[in-house]
C-alpha cells in the first residue's frame, strides 16, 4: 500500500535531471539490496545486536539506513562486474 501511495504521489512530479540520474542509479541497485539485506540482518543476530536495545523510534530508522547502505555497497560492486552485473541491474 505504501509503494502504491508513493508511486501515485511521485508519478506526476518532475525532477531535475541530476536528481533523476541519482534516482535511476539507486533504483538499479534495488534488487541487489533486496537480495543482500537479509545477510546483514542474520549477521546482526549472530553478533547479538538487537533493535530492542534502543528506543524503537531511533533504532528502526537508523538500522534501516545502515543496512541499506551496507547492502548497496556489494550490490554496486556486483553491478560493475560485466557478466554478473546484468543479472542484478
């Protein structure tokens, strides 16, 4: 439902060309991020890092940003490899 709402809101908006380039680059990494992020969640659980250690209002957004960035890095690296990159992008 959130995806459909955001899609509806932003489908009629025009962005600057530089913003469109950035959005397109992040969009191309989304499948890789989706596939890689559970690995970081498992690593966090193995290291006994729990989201319940801090207030939820802080821990969820911070964990989301950290896991997204950590997942985007290998996704970007894999997308740059010629034979593998076409399957991720």
